[in-house]
C-alpha cells in the first residue's frame, strides 16, 4: 500500500508510518515512494488503507505487483 510520494524524502515521517507496519521505499523518477509492505490479502490492505487515511495519509492506495511492476488496485 502506498502512503506517500515525496520529492524530498527527508520530509517523510518514517516513525509515524512505522505504526502501520513495515515501511518500504522505491523510486519513480525523482520521487521516493513510501509503502507499507508484507500485506497478504486485499482485505488486509483495504483495512490498513482506512487506518492510514485516518492517520492523515489521505492519498493512501493499494498496490499489487504485476509482472514485476507496481500497479494501483482499482476501487
């Protein structure tokens, strides 16, 4: 689940995000994507997405890996 994308990753509060689970990062262009990993079902991801939004990550969305690429899961 992606919780944020930052051009200046030093502005990301990793400690707050760690309350949601294992924080992972990757880059896309000049952005650093911050994600919560180790989710094993869509229902688990959706539940965590709701929690993330309640914590202020209003743009949180669920991703899945398809053929090695991260793809947004449609609502």
